[in-house]
């Protein structure tokens, strides 16, 4: 991408963490920013912070799990700015737990937000990006989209899907003479954000279905899940600052680079997985890898 100055960026999940850092990063490059999020209070605060950089900011309450809501976001962007040049499908939620303890509502929530959220973003924004020229789309996956982390089943599944969508899109657009759209996938390691409290955004309907009073074995499993989540929260506290991640994404957009890894050192774990595949060996976790189980 030649320049972001005066252009229009859309970021989902922009009220917090990596999304907010991306929105501020685009503002720093002189771009106008559409901030989309499901949480109204933090969204309004982020909108004001972005606007304080002297660019136009528009906050739009959006549920990325809902196709119509993302369609309305695209329309609101075009109505206000007439075009869109950068799109970050970034909103996501996560929750730890062994697959054998997951309920269908747990799968549904994570897959709806993390995978369908990206599908909706690609579907509704790609035509505008193709029209705009020298545009770029990036979706936030995870290192958990490149290797399967024990204790994160639904999240791994959704993030592998995000990597597959973006890789496919990149390959398709490479061959398309009529499209001038860069594609990237962001695969962060551990970043210091609010994702440990992602449950705050679980829809009431799915929350109600999950409410049950555990007894006996289920109570022990709940305690295990609590320990696992506490470990994840502690690791996030020590994680990378989101502004560093945003800077890497923006650099990749300028350079039209597909892979964006916040922690390239984690490729050793990804390569361990890929090498086992190449050798047709059964999967094991690399000895040095710290997963949500530890
Ligand atoms: N923090 C990490 O260590 C890490 C690592 C790998 C990947 N990621 C990914 O980074 C992305 C951003 O997460 P984060 O870590 O900044 O977390 P965060 O909780 O700080 O921010 C996520 C934002 O998404 C919003 N959101 C949640 N559900 C939504 C919905 N249905 N519609 C619209 N917005 C919604 C939240 O309100 C929040 O503002 C996610 O896709 C996450 O999976 C994070």
C-alpha cells in the first residue's frame, strides 16, 4: 500500500486490545477510522481517542456474528466516507476448556464470533475493497490457527478456518488482474489485552443455556477450567503490548506481506507440528511449549 493518509480503515473489535491499537495506529498514519464493536461504552471512548488524533472517527455498534449487522457496518462506512481501503476483521472471543467438557453453546459462540465474524467481514467488504484499488484486508487469527493448542478446541477450529480463508483469498486475488487488494493474516502469540474476560460479551441467550450447577466430577472439571483460565490470564498480563502488534500489521500492509506473526519464535512450535505431519507421525506437543493446560 502506497499511503494511508486520508484513506478509510474499518476495524472490528476496536474498543479494546489489538483492535483499539490498530484503530489508533491507522489514525497515526492519517487515516479516517470506522471502529466497530459490540460493547458501547468502551467503543465510544475509543472513538473519542481516535478522533483526538485529528482524523475522522466513526463508532458503529456491531455484532460480527450477525451477517446483517456487518452489512449495516459496511453501509454506514460507505454512507459516511464513500469508500473503504483497509479492513481488519479482528473481533474475537476465547475461552479455555477441554473438548470433552465443551457444550454446543460454547462451540457456537466462539465459532460464530471468530470464524463467522471473519466470513461476514470478507463477504460485505471485499466488493468495496476491489472497487477502491490499492486496498488491504487483514483478519486476526492466532498461532492457534497454525497449531492445535490443547484446551482451546473451539478457538483452534475457528482460527484454523480464518487462516484458510485468508490464504485462499490471497491465492485467488493474486491471479485476479481486476483486483488490487492486499491480503494478510495476523497470527498473534500472547498479547496483553482483555481477552481473558471475553465472557463479558457472550450473548445472554448462550449464557443462559450454559448456566448449570456442577456437581461431583463436573465440579472438579469446572475447577480445572478455572485454573486453566487463571493461567491464561496470568500469561496475558505478561504479554506483548497491543501497540507493537498493530505496528507490525500496518508495516505488513505497506509491504503487502501475507503472514504477520507477533512472536516469530513460536514458529519453532508450528514447525514441530508441520514436521510431524511431513513424517506422518502422531501429534505431540513440543516439550518446551506452554499451553493452556499448564
Ligand atoms: N490477546 C491475545 O493474546 C491474542 C492472541 C491470539 C489472537 N488474538 C485475537 O486477537 C483478536 C482481538 O482480541 P484481543 O486480544 O484484543 O481481545 P479484547 O477482548 O481486548 O478485544 C476484543 C474486542 O472484540 C469485541 N467483540 C467481542 N465479541 C464481539 C462481537 N460479537 N462483535 C463485535 N465485537 C466483538 C470486544 O468487545 C472487544 O472490544 C481476537 O480475534 C483474538 O482471538 C488475541
